[in-house]
C-alpha cells in the first residue's frame, strides 16, 4: 500500500526497514538522535533500536569514518550521516584512500558496505563552507558509487539498495527536497543503482539533470509545452555508475542536449555528461550541447550575490530559447513567480 509522505520520511522509513531486517545495519552521525533528527530523516530511530545501533558521533569525522570502514570490513553495514557535505571533507583520506580501494586491492575478496549520507544545497546564507555541491569530486573516484535521488519514492528505494550494496555508496541529498511529498509504498522495495529515469518526454530537446535541478527542469519543460516544445527530462539519479544509454537514446531522438547540475562548471558533472554524448552521439547533435551550472566561484553568503549565483527554471528556459532560436521571454514571469531568495517556495520549513 502506498501513501503520500515527505522525502525526509521516505529516508527515515528506508533506514528503519533496513535496521529491522538486518542486525548488521547501524546508523551514526552528528545530530542523528537530535530532536530535529537530520531534517526529520532519523527521527524516532534511536528510541526504536537503541543507542548501540542509532548513535550520535563526535566531530571527529576522519576517525569515525575509519571506525565505520573497520566495522564494514568485519561484516557490519554502517550508515554515516553528515548534516553538510562539507563536514565529510575531513574524512576524505578514509573515503578515497581506504573505502574506495579495499575491494580492488584484495582481488574482490573484501567488501566495504558503507553508506555515507551527505547534504548539499543553498539556504539561509550558509556560504562557502556549508553549502557546496561536490558530487563531481566523489564521482571521479573509482570504487565509490554516487547516488542523488529527487523524489520520495526514489529516495526510499535507492537508499535501501545503497545500504544493501557491498560497496561504498555516497548518498547525496539536497536540503530543498526534504519537505517535498510523493507516493511511497510502505513495504521494502529497491531501485537498482545505475539507472536513470525519463520523467518528461518530448521530441525537441533533452535536459539531463541531477538532484534538485531535475525539479527546475520539469518546471521549465511544463512551461515550454505551452509553446508546443517537447522536452525529454532525464533524472540521472545515480551519477556513478552512470546510465548513459538512456541519455544517448534521448539525444539521438532530439538532437539537442542541455545538462543541468548544481556543481561548478569547470571539470563538473555536467561536463562529464556532455563528454559522453559527444564521444558516442556526435553525429546526432543538431547544435552544441550546453551546461547550466554554478559559476566558478565560492558559494556566496550575501543575499545580494546569491540572487545571481544559483540557476533556476528561468535560466533553463533562456538556454532552450537560444538553442531553438525562439523567444521565451513571455514564459519568464511564470518561471520567476513567487520565488523567495533562499528557499524553493514559501512553504519550506528547514530546519536549518
């Protein structure tokens, strides 16, 4: 049976079901048993499973990641939760040098079933040390899988698959997604890692998007439909391994590609998507592919700068207009309507 629940509740339910199903699963992280429960995604778990399986951790990220890796090698399935992706940078040696390499170094005989949940995205002027989007960095590392779900349904199914995977998974959540709602089954279900999803279908252009920007791409596609412009919107979902076949199929149909990602432009994930398409479907392209990303400067704290820093649906509309040679200025007011500066919409609650 399905219900309408929030993204944060879907994450909570995924961990709850995995804890109940497998005694080897445990979760730890700064603020996990906090009254706010990491945006609600860990609420009630310690009360249900105790502080030996659902635990807070000190601000010693490198050491605690080493402990998680050690327990994973010993047969446990740890889920580490960081309230900012920036905090995990203190554990990069453990993640990149250790967790990512053990399976390879020992000829496939060792496994590190570790999930690291990381939070990205803008909000409340948190600036360059608390709101970076570093997914391309993790995607660059052999041995790490990188997942970025958008919908509550995908969040639950992909998190269960990640926890059950025998390799380290970096599971990245955008802070603007926690309050969105969707239809989610109560039972255990799994979405395979490495499968993208076509969420809108059209004939004129392909938009391949990651994380929250998938919602902005859908908004742009719905507005463009008023001009009889059909857009394939692909939610990449799993950045590594990448399901490039779905993107290739779409581009071979439409002949045009825009990639949308909230990482930086230079050496970013959007560039990786374009490289794959140019290498394998160059003759299908009717125009040069384009990237919509963050500019190559640190994340701003000032509202005056943030206003011009982050791409939204209106920027996608303008790029489509350029690519197709059409005027989309009449669609821009609807794309910009009732948008606050630092939250996705006026109903957004936070908590921080």
